[in-house]
C-alpha cells in the first residue's frame, strides 16, 4: 500500500535462515534529472529478541539522465532563383520528449553569397547575423513543444550556382535521436550571365543576311521586355552602335520580347531569328524569346529595306543607298 510516497508491505513470518523478497516497480518522472535514492526498512524487533538492528535499513542510488528528442526541419521559399532574388528559410524545431530540453540553441549557418535581411526567433524575437551565423537561444523547451524560426536573405552576385543552407539544434539535455538535429536545403541560382544580341543593317537584296556593301544602321532604339524567375523585368532600352550592333547583357533565364523602333527613312524588312534561343517573329520584334541559363543568344537581327527614293528624300539624305 502506498501513502504519500511510502509503501508498506503486509507483515510476514520468516523462519530462521529464510528470506523473503518484496518488489516495487516505478516509473521515473520526465522532469527528473540527477541522483535519486530509495530507502527500504523493517521495524525494530529487538523487544522480540532481535539481536542486530543495524541492518534493518538499506538504500539504493540511481542516477537519472534526462533525455529529450529535439528535431529540426528546414524549408526554403524557392529551390530555384537568381541573383537579386529573395529567399525565406523556415526552421521548425520540436521536442518529442520524454524530458524537457534545457538551454536549447538553434544555429543557422548562412551560405556564402547571400546577405542577411531579417530574422525572427520561435518566440517572436528579432534575430541578427554575426559572421554568417544566425543564432536563436530558445532556453527551455518542454516535451511536446515546438517553434518556428524564419530567416530572410537576398542573393548577391557573388553567389555560387548552388547555395546550401544548414541549421542545427542543440541543448544541454541528452538527445535520444541526434540524426534529426540538423537539416539542409539548397537553391540553384541563375547567375544572370545570359545575353541577347543582334544588329540592324540595310538589306539591299532582302535576303536577311548582311553582305558586303550593306551598311549598318546606327542609333536605332531597341527595347527589351519580358520576365525572368522573379517575374516581370524592368524595361531596358539600348541603341545600336556605329556597327549597327545592340546587346542586352546580365540576363537571367526567362521569356523576353525584343522590339525595334523602326528607323526612318527605311522600310521594314526581315526580322531574323538568331541562334541559341527560340523566338516568334512579329512586326519589328521578336516575341516569346525563350532564353536559357548562361546562354548567349546571338544574331537576332533586323534587316531593313531602303525607302522608295524621292527627290526630296534624296536631297535630305544624300548618302542614301539605292537598290
């Protein structure tokens, strides 16, 4: 019978030279950590003729080591992005018990090539970055408890093509399953090393190829629109140089449109699809131009035809070529 932590067994008669055994089975409380001592004793029977009462009690010591099961799982907002893109890392930490974990620390090591923007700990606290490491000091985490930590970063031009982020969780309490104390995610990064280029020239024989005697056209406005991995890009405008050349550089993979501002006094000629990318052709433009990662799409040319020559036009442009 147990009463207030003391168990009393019924009286028994033990003959001289005999023994009797009592067994008690208990479970250790999940909050217990350290040394526990159990004492058993029998009553003093010296009045009935017992001649040695020194061995009427005995103790047993057990050292209890608390054991928790901390686990961490990390996810990333995008597994494919590009230079200039933002990423959010979400870290879920749990304690599956059975014991409370003390001095819980979450340590996230940011990959090279990202800039820390902000972070929030499991209790809503504001986190900071020191030497590329973001740390959340959780403190005590009861069995069954969980929390979420978030980190926001921006991908810098110095990033590698694949960036890997690691997070780990630790505590002063023993862990029964250390295999789930770390988590890793990766993101492939487009380094924006693609380009689109071409030229504008006078196509005297209307065959779409610049040949000897067919002059380049300088200062023609070319506009680039479209979208990359981050969505719609900022419109870019360039002008052809003295060789009639134009180019758009530092592009990410995406789908683009290249549009020419029809140069005066020329007539629209062929719109010539180049190499290393696919595109549809429209009036003075390439549409649905699909550009891959790390690709130089070249030869996307605008071949212009001479205007029908009038006396006024000839006098205004004495250098005008004639078919």
